[in-house]
C-alpha cells in the first residue's frame, strides 16, 4: 500500500516538475550557480576573518558581502525572467527589462533618499522576486495575443522591427495593470505579515524554533535563500532567542539542524553518492562535497536540484525537523552537555562544530547519527527522483539561429539522458550537434532548377546550411540526430521564417522564381502545415513543399489531407527522393501532388548502364500520370544529353551550379 502511494506521488511530482514556471525557475537558478557559490565564498571569508578585523585594505570585503546579498533579488529576478520569457516564446530581452522595471518601481525595491542617494527595500525584494516575473510575463503573453494591440503586420518593413514595434502597446498595458493592481497586493501581503508577527509574539522557544525551520526551508524550496529571507521578514523576537539557556538559535541550527546546509544536506549528499558512479546525482554530490564541508549547499540545492523539485519536498522539510526534535530533547534532558563557547559560526564543518559546542565526542556522535538518519530518509526519494528523470543529464542549448539575436532552447530540461550505454552515445552525439549549432549560424542556400529544353533557371530548391564559426559552409549533417530526439521543429521553423523573408526580397526586385523546400514529415503533418499556409499563401504558385515518399507510406490519408489543404492555398507539393527506400509504383496513381523528384541514385552512370531503361520508363509513366518531373543529381554532360531525350521538365545538380547565397541566386536568376 505504501509503495503504491509513493508511486502515485512520484508520478504527480514528475508531472508537476514539467510545468513551464517550475522548469524556468530551475533553469534560472542553475544559471546562477556560479553567482551563488561566489556569494557564499565571500560570506565565508568575511565571517572567518571576522567583521571587526576587516580594516585597512580589506575593509571593502564587508561592503562587498553586503552588496552581493543586496543584489541577490535582482540577479534571481533577471535570470528567472529570461528563462520564463524564453519558454513562453517572449522576447528574451524586452520581457526581463519589463519585469525589472515593474519590480523596482512598483515594489519600491529601489527608492530615493532625502540625501540624494538611493536605498534598498529588502523586504520587497524577497516578496516579489518570483511573483513579479510570473505576473508580468503571463500578462505580456496574453496582451501579445490580442490582435487589436498590434501596430503593424509583416510587409516591406523588417520583421525584427515589426516584432519590437508590436511590443509597444502590450508593454504599456502590462505596466499599467501592474501599477494599478500592485498596491492592493502589497497591502494584502503586509497585513498577512503583521498578523503573523502579532500571533507569534507569545510563542515558546520550541514554537519559535519550529516556525523558523519550517518557514526558512519552505523559502528554500522556492529557490529563495531561506535563512536570510526569514531574518528579513520575521520580527526581531523570532530571529534572536535562546533555544535553551546558554545556547542561541543561530548556533543550535548551524550545529544540529543544517548539517552541511539547509535540509540536512549531508544526508542528501550521501544518498546521492549511493546512486552509483555514473548517475547525475552522484556526479553532483562529488562536485558539491568540498563546499558542503563548509556548509555551502547551493550546488546541491540548484544542480540536483532540490529547489522546485516536488520529490524532495518531504525529506527536505522532515530532516531538519527530526534533527531539531532529537537535539532539543537531548538538551532538555541534560544528556547533551554544552561547552562555554559563545557561538559556532555557520561555516564550521560538521563533526568539528559538534565537538566544539559540546566540548567532547558526544556532539560528534550525535551529528554522525543525525546524518545517518537523514541519509535513510532521503534515500527512497533520491531513487524516485532518479527513476523519473527529474534530474539527469539535461539537454543543453539548442539554437534556432544566431544572427542579430539568439532563439534559444526550445527543448530544455523536459528530456534527460537515459542511463544505459546506447542512450549515452546518442546523448554525446546530440551534445556535439548542439555545440555546433551554438557556435555556428543556420542559413539558406539556393540550388538552381533548370528547364530541360531552354536550360534557363526556372526556380530554386532552398537548402539548409550551417555556417561555422570559421566561415565554412556545411551541409546539415545534424538532421538525423535532431529527428531522433524530436527536435526538428527548431530547424523547420527557421527554414519557413527565412524563406518567407527571402521570397519578399525576390519580390522587391520584381523576381518570382519557383522555390521548393523540405520540412520534417512529422512536423508538417502534425502542426507546421498551418505555419506553411500562413507564410506562403501570399506567394500563389511560387512555393513548393517537398514531402518524402515515406510520409504517404506511414500515414497516407493524413498526408493526402494536408497536401489538399496546401494545394487549395496554391502551394505546390512534390514527392522528394522518389525511388529510394521502399518505393511502391501503385501509389503513383493515388498521389495528389504536382511534382515527382527522381533521386540522384536513379541516374545512370553511362549509356550502357541498365538504369537507363528504368529511368526512361519511370519518367514516361510519371509524365502520363500528369506529374511534373524533376531530375536531381545532374552532374555531367552525359546526364544533360540523356535527360534531354526524356519527358523530364526540370534538372537540378552541380553541373549547372553549386548551391548559391540569396544574392548570388538573384543575380543568376536575373541573368538567365
């Protein structure tokens, strides 16, 4: 029964963890790990040296430490806003700037002083760091969906300019609504904080301790530094008290509750190490161990992750409560002696802090026992997290295109590498592809299609290419990998957008060549055909979509339906690479396309090649069935002379030209 309940919890947690907001928060916090570690190390150094000793040339460290934690809400806000905007398909520069503006102005996080300087309202920073990005980004997305707020549509004006001009009214609306609603939200939260402060004033030390542990750890689960946040929001009575006579809450929590960092992180770290050498959790634990030795837990919190991970809600809250209850009971009973030491700094390593606070090995034994208990508590949750791939080797950045700006990461954190060898090899190959796309730029090249009779250029095939960082142009060798991982939508989207702009460029120069392009069969059938209709219906009879023959073999009726819709909008359709794979001649009579493209592999090498008979009969058959025929792979004078005798309409191949840039294609077309 318990196993069944846990399994239901695991499935629910996995579903929740795929939520856009949670994924965006996790991405944002992972991106900030270097900042968090730097901030923790600066705090460690300033505490270790002692604030009172930081004088002379090192006095700036104290101010630097304060500044870092003052900037903490801003860095978190911008990182979360960026990734949330990206996942919601908003402008990844404009949206974070909008959020930052609303945050600083509406919340009063930054305010003017009478002396002429500026002040920081830390309470506002803590309360609205997460709420403001969610509210502003979703409101902006809703406003952008309202057509009546769009200033202009795509035309002869730059698409980049149109996108940003159309942000103006949604921007204004978002700011207006935020400023109107915020005073009510702020007063409501302020009333809640006042009520909590008043109701807690008569609490006992034990109640104050439980309140501090629960609230600070709940903040941590939302990615907010729980200890600092609790001290900012809670009243002085709830942050400075003695747990037992002679032991303040700061030393008690640092020594017996945190144990490596908030949530009893040493227990989590050991549980992760038990997952096996190659597991994601084990690798992160090894990386985090040196920092956790000094109770710096940010790597475990944000890289495993614990933050916004539903699998760790129970153990992350339960372990510190268990630690506090056991240590508190031993202190109350007198079984745990205390030394005369004033305070134990938060960065004092586990076991050493226990020895110093109790003056003997009884404190060491207690800490070791608590870490063991924490490990047992965390272990089943770590296994469930690993089994459901909430953690794991996340997919890195997939770039749609690098030009004036980047369109990043359509598929991030929702997929993870499997742990077996074959999948690991695939993952390495995907990493290679993504690295190439990050460093290079996607572009379209155009290969001429020549009339079989006049040898004039009638049109082009748009071919995807990758311009590498060193300037070399490469064919799209990465297509197969992206198709295996179902990530072709990024590439298809780029091809459609770029071709639409290039057709407008041809149009401006009074040129109307027929241009064909390829699109992933799955994307065309399942969703992208609507984008194709929208982009190319304004170029009637000029655009041809090349569809693989396998699309008909795999899903004939659906493919036929989509082709009919495209042709109704005067978008032509062709069967690409006909003659490869399992070509079936009886399907020819059922095809509803305009063109058949013969694959280059069908072309005979010379006049004696038996393939001549096959090629002749196939071209005659397609011609009689009413199809236009395109011969691919024309690379020699023999090919040209041989095809000239056949009912083939167009030729395409290196004999006439290599793939050309847009400018080269326009010059060749105008001079043909």
